[in-house]
């Protein structure tokens, strides 16, 4: 390339699973990579594109159009067992979500057509060295991407939207099934094999579907997807080294491939002193079912660290704790509040039926604790905003996340000693009072602030996540340079052939 020629940008694609907990961090990853001068095509279904488009438009506007993000729509073909028009976990009944998860491969044909078009456009214009697609980032649950990309010689990288510690433990359990050899008491501890660190669990710490995966088809699918996720050229984790050094080091040792931890992947202003920007919404998916003004007015009337935020739908003990609370409850036919609950707690409780502005609530100084099932996105938000957690893990990776936060990081209080516990209102009351009104809560909040500071330092210039981001972008640029060199070589051979 001559010095006067304009250098083309590397182009890459990301292919998330169509679940809200995957779409959001994939969009944050897309925005981050685009801010580094890469072209990023975000591949998903039409309904998800409609939801994501305003956030992409806002990102382009705030960057004065310097970022290049392209939303690419692939229509989900009909899936046996699912109602027509289903294309994301937000529109599928919970009992059918496994069918959707196992059916995402149906997008492969359209994806390959799109890949072929990208490669053909590049070949037609190699004289000007346009931006060719040089890398595809897949989700753990879109392993079909590896085969599709390989047909065009495009390297793949896997982005794990959850943590490395959880993934280390789950990978070992599904691969070696050691827990099935434990005889007798489900509360007996056993060693997790083939980890690069020492860790023990009980069967009672495991979700029910993981205890006997053969009886649950979704677990056999997850096990296969986990194994396939090792096939890429490297792994990206939405975490930071200071939070999960054991899990990150384990996967470097296990895969002998690059492991880039570049999280927490959250909106840019999350670590600003003034907190989450008001007036723009969370920018994390759905529109909240309460106005920001109403929510903030309620919080502004509370003293610092006096409110517990609860974000799931059936719970006891809030009333008995006599502490202030915000309770976000998903609208479901089977969910009803105790009779007279809202009237009795009107002076200290705010009930939000539907989607809550979670980042806004967690960033407010009145919020002193977060009561959560401990999904990874919520965990990273709570850590990054310095709010200690009360965890009630129930399924998927939640028990492993809770173990990390409680036992490894000293950041949270788990209610129930194991996943089988029936948590009653007295346990909830005790945990809420501890975090909001006792010395134990002050200790957890101090630890929460320490973790927030470490997360902030990780994403700042020179921090571990910032350095890993730079290294990954360099990897993509090197792929792009190799592609340009190949184009130049082919052109030179063409000229020589025409002269012979």
C-alpha cells in the first residue's frame, strides 16, 4: 500500500445468542470495538434489531459518526414446537426457551449467504483494498458459527458473556461428572477435578438440571456448546483480572490460546463521580416501566445506603424487615402480592411492575444493597457501582457466581446455605437488616467500594482490561494486514501473468 493511500478499517462480525443477557453485553462489546476504529457488524434477528437500533444511533451520534456499527438482520425460520414469530427469549415462554436455544443454528444458512456477499464485495474491489471481514466473534450458544466461518477461512473467537470462574467450574462438572459419584449426603463436599485451583462443592450447591444432565436435554446441549467454545482462536470474557484471576488463568492453561478479559462491559459513564447519566435511560435494553423522575424522586427522599433493591418476582421478608425497598416484579399471571402489602408499605416501599431502570437505581447513593438471583450482568453492575449483594441463586450459573462473590471476594451475603433451602421471611429479614442497618453491612459496603475501584482501574488506560482490549484489537489488525498482503500478492501475480 502506498503511503498516500487511505488505510481501510478491519471488519469483524459478532453473533450473540438471542437472549437479553447475551444481546446487551454483545452490544457493549460492539460499541467498545467500534470505538477502537474497527467496523463491527452485529448479527441478530429483526425484533432484536428494532430494540437495539436506538442505542446504536445514540452511540453514533455521541461519537460524531466516527464509529461504524452495522446491524445485520437474519430472520429466524419456523421452529417446530415454538409459536410463529418467536425470535428471542423475551417472546418465548420459559418452558420453551430450550427449544429456541437449540434452534439458533437455523440462522446458519442466511449467515453464510451474508458471509459470501462480504467476501465477494471485497474480491470485486481489491484494487482499493476495502475492509474485508477478518474475524467473527461467536457466543458460547452459537457454536455453529465456527463451521460457517471456517468455510470462508475466517478465524473465530468466542465471547463469554458470563464469568470465567463459573465457566471453569461448569466445564469441569459437565466434562468429568464427578458429582455423580458422590454417595450419600448431598451436603457432602467433593473436589472439582482438573482445575488449576482448589475448589469444592456439594451436590446441594448445584442447580437441579446439572445434577443429572442426562435427564435434561438442555444440559447435554450446554455441555456440547461448552466443548465447541474451545474451538476458536481465543476467548473473550466479560470480566476483569482482579475479580477472577483463578478462572482466567485456568482457561489460559486449559486452552493454550489467548484469553482476553476486557470487562466489565458497561456504559462509559458507569464509573463517573456523578453516576449513571440521567435523562437518557439505562441504554441496556427495554424501556423502564417507571419514569426516571418518579424513581429518582422516591430515592432522593431516602438517606444514604438505606434502600434494598429487589429484582425478582416472589419474595417474603421485605415487609418484616421494616427497611426501605424498591421491588421490581415481572408481570406474570401467577405473581400476586400479599393482600394489603402495598398499602402497609407505602411509606417505605416502591413496587415497579415490569422493567426497572436498574443502573439508575444501583447508582443512587440511597441504595445500600441489591437482592438478586446473581446473574452475571447484574453482578457486574452491582460490583461496578459498589453495591453489596444479597444472593439467592437458583439456576444456570447463579450458584457459581454466588460462591465467587461470597467465598472468594467477600462481597455478598447468600441467603440459604445451599440451593435446596426453602428461604423463609426470617432469613430475608435478617439479611436485609444486616446489610442496611448493622456493622456487617458497613464491612460489605467497604469491600464493595474496593471492588468498584478495582473495576474502574481495570478499564482505565493501562489497566488490565484496557491492555487486553488493546491486544485483541492488535490481533484483529494483524489479521487485516495479512489479508491486505494476500490481496497485494494476488494482484502482483495477475500483473505478471498478463505480461507473460
